[in-house]
């Protein structure tokens, strides 16, 4: 065994692939976004590659113009339940919003997924940054950025209390005594807070992992603090090595300030690997995909992100000089800043920017051979920019196949990735401890030695 750090690798799955034109390739099935068999095979491929997990983004609103790419997505916890039955080890991470759910329902849903998968569930905690979603839930306006994060803080606190409301030994299953469980080991949470009032206990015993793994994907100031307090894995979009190093160091330092072990917070930037047998083949695939982008759809989406009219974005001109400051944005602040910074730094035209965003919506795209991709992953990890990566294949299923069959073996040979799973749970894969229950007295105060993690 070498002294090099082992990488964590997740497969971030999206219908026919992350490139918005992937559905137009001859190999692609335009109906894959609602085909459970498509996703089951992807999960099996990820497990064959010994990846840590598969991951689904989600939003409770229709994503983009339906003319642009396959629109509409299966509810991710339902989809992951089906995938759990077809796999044994790979982790299963779903996105769910704290803005448009209630803690009891969501805590039960993720505990159920953890039970039926044998301890492989993870929750990507998001606050949901679109007005379209707000208007689907009786709201005329998007709740403010800071208020969304305040609600998320309490939401996660209540969820942890619910997951901990059963002691690990509460189920007795004593047939001779005729006693299934011990009521004294089931504890109502009796939470009364600013956003939620929840009596508890959860109507489900404590799950195999104790609590599902908590993941977070926001990079704003509020998002970083939230991740530093709660997240066990952090998905982030970073375009340059320097930016990724800054984010990595900042998040680890924040976790330390909140009294947490920074090694137990895994930072996983997204990467879109466009892979070919030769560099020329990889570049040809990238060019083929980019030429299939419909710029009128992409410009409309970009205009919504930047809070401008499409007419303000001439395809062969640069971004307007008078864009809003990040402080004026109540939606996805960090992604807004990433896009504007990328365009300004490289003096991209709108058409060029659309091409750069077409593969991963702001995540880093890397085009090359399997050896070059493996080297790129190692470079960022060794430079203090990543603990691993959220792998975002531009085309599915072929992009995941080539990554698993050609990149993963290189990383294994270099001592950077597991050859087999060491455990059975997602916490095992990430090297995370199983949390002990936090016992909350009925007055709502924590013992001096305990905190909600």
C-alpha cells in the first residue's frame, strides 16, 4: 500500500448524461429519464467499479424548457429504492429540499431508504433556489437566501432528533415474553422551534447507519457555514485548481472552528470527463456534443440564471457590464458568481460560455484519454483541492462505462482507489463513524457533552 490518499468517487447520474445535447446522439434513448431499467444498469455499473455512491440532483419544479433536453425526473428516493434492490454495496444519495418538505416525512423517507438498502442512504440537503419551485408551494416569491438556510438548520436538527428517537436496542423481539419492543427506549422529540413543531418519535426504528450520511452542495457563505456544521460530504463546482484549493482549505477550517474533525468532511468537486482512446478522439466527442447544442434554449436558461432578458445576451458578444452583484441574488448565489467569473476571466462570448456550461452547468469539464483523466484527478487531490470527485459523465451509459472500465483500473493500479469495498454501508465507504444517538431532554436542551451533528 502506498502512502497516497485514497480517493472517493461518486457517480452523479442525469438521464442521458450531463451534456445537454447528449440525448441527440444516436446511442442515446430520449426516454431514459423515466426508465428505471436505465438507472438500475447504471447503479450496477457504478458498483462494478466499486464507486462510493450514485447521486441524483432534484428540484420540485420542471427543469428548463422541455424543448432543450429530456425534462422531468423520477422522485429520487423512490428511484433509489428500486436501485437498492438491484445492488448490494454502492451508496445511494438523493437530493431533497428543506424549503418544500417537512422534517417528519423526509426523515422517515430517508430512514426507510437506509433500512431497505442495508445502510447505504445519503441525503443531499438543499434549500432550493428557484422561483418556479416556490410557486408550486403556495408562495408568490422565493424565500430569502438567509431565511432558507435558517429553516434548513432547524430542519436538519429536527431530522437528527427523529433518527435518534429510537435507541439501537429498542427492538427486543422477545417471542417467549411476548414483548416486541421496549417503550422506555423510544423517545418523543418534543421539538418546538421557529419553523417546526414536532412531537415525535419517528414511526420507524433506528436505521443501520444510525443516520443517513448528510451531503451539502452550496458554496455561498451561508452554504459553507451550513456544510461546516452538518455535512459529511460536500459537492461543489470549481473551475480552477486555485479556486478549488481555496474552497477546500476554507471549508476544512470552518469545520475545525465548529469543533468538527475536518477529515470527516469529504470535499468532492464535480468533474465532467469527456474520454476518448486518444486525445483526438476525446476532442472529437466534445466537439460533436457542443455542435448539437441549441443555443436559443441555452441562452434562455442563462438569461434566467443571470436575471437578465435573453435580448441582453447577444450570442457573439460578451456578458453585459451591469449584471447584478451576488448580494442581489436570492437564488443560487455561488453558481451565479462562478458563471460570471468564468465569463469575465476568459473573456468568453455568450456562445462560448454556453458551450462551456453545456457539459456540466459550471462544473469542471476535462477532455482527454483515460490516463490524462486519472492524472487530472490525482493532481487536484495531491494539491489539496479534493478528497475525491463527483463524476458527471457527459453521456450515459457510455460515459460511466468508460470511466469504470478504463479510468478506475488506472487509479487502482496507482494505489488511489479501492479494489473492493471494505464495508457494507455508505459510512463505511466514506470512512465515517456511526453516530451515537443524541438524547434530548423534554425541555429541549442538550446535555453539555452532546450536540446535533
